[in-house]
């Protein structure tokens, strides 16, 4: 018996990769992402195709969690004072 799966949408891909939908469009255009299947105006990837691309791009590690820009420290790293 086949197990059901959920197609990967552009929105889901953007969320998984911590980028905007526009970046996903650009990555599709320049060949960074595998070509999706169009159904109407929406694009979808089979989850196995998307996961295999992800594994090939990032190795067996998953991409890091999204970090908010407010949490990032800007500027030159400084030595810690004891």
C-alpha cells in the first residue's frame, strides 16, 4: 500500500530554506533548485525530489534554523574579556 505524501510548495520550500519566495523563483530560473511541476499557477516538487536535492546540497545535515536578523551580532568579532 502506498503511503500518502504532501507535495512541497514554493511557500514551504521558502520556509524550509529560510529565504523569500522571490529567491525560490530566482533559484528555479538559474537552475539552483530542481525544476518543479506546474499545476495552474502554482509550482510543486515531489517530496522525494526536494529532499534528495536538499541532501545533495547540504549533505546529510539539515539546514540551520532561521535566525532573526536582530539576534545576529554585527561588526568585527572581538576577543572575550575574562
